[in-house]
C-alpha cells in the first residue's frame, strides 16, 4: 500500500498537471489534423477545386440524361 498522505494541495497539483497534459495533447491533435487536411482545405477554397469540378460534372451528366428522357417522351407522344 501507498503510505503517502493525500492532501488538497496534492490533489490540486495533480489536477493542474492532468489538465496541462490534456491541453498539450489537444493542441498536438489539432495541429496534426490541420497538417493532414491542409492540402484539401486549400483546394476547397479555390474556384476550380476537385470537389467542385466533380459536382459540376455530375450535374451536367444528370441534366443530359434528363433532357434525353424528355426528348424521348415528347417523341413517343407524337408517334401515337
């Protein structure tokens, strides 16, 4: 067993040490997060980002498919 006495001062010191350790870990994690995502974040701010190009491409494709369907429906109406 541990024979050291636990006092309020020792508890306060331990609490402060643990909070400082958690703050250091939090800052390290947030720095690692931003270092990892920095290239994608910079791409997201530009007007020609990869994700924006992809979404524009998908929208154009969906528009083309929808227009072809409409043309086919109109043709089928005039054929009957």
